[in-house]
């Protein structure tokens, strides 16, 4: 056995600890990026649902032409989303659910919105 090793058995442990710490930091940054990406996708899905619901409500009230759900699907498609559901409710109100075409590691981002005439 080497005399230096016998005198200091912890020699080189700093390198292992630094590598372990670097790995933990890299994993934490990757997790933060995943959460940030999910937040951005959720915001985009919500915006697509909001705009699709507003367009569908305008079509339902006769302000614009077309079937409300068809109009909602077209608006959602322009925002890289698919129309999951479109329901005409009482009081000239429309409920819309959208899902983004792009997926993240945690799944698809969905948005839901309801729109109708002003109060």
C-alpha cells in the first residue's frame, strides 16, 4: 500500500464531492426548465381557449358568421391547439376546451374558457 494513501485516506474525495454537487445542480436546473416549459405551454393553451371561446361567443350571438364550434376550432388551430370540446350553454354562452398540439414531458397542456355576452 502507498504510504501517502495510508497517511491521508480522504485524498481525492473533494473531486468526487464536486462532481456530485455539479450533478445535483444540473438536475435541479433541468427540473426548473421543465417547470418553466410547462408554465409557458399552459399559458399558451389558456390563451388559445380564451380566444376560441370569444370567437365562438361572437358567432353564437350573430356578430360574426359561422357555426360557433367551427369558428372556435379554426381559432384554436391558428394558435397551434386542437379543440377538445365546445358546448353551447344557456344565455348565449360557450364553453371551450383546447389542447396544444405540442407536448411536453409531463403531457399535453390544456386550456378551458367560457365566453358570452357582456353583462
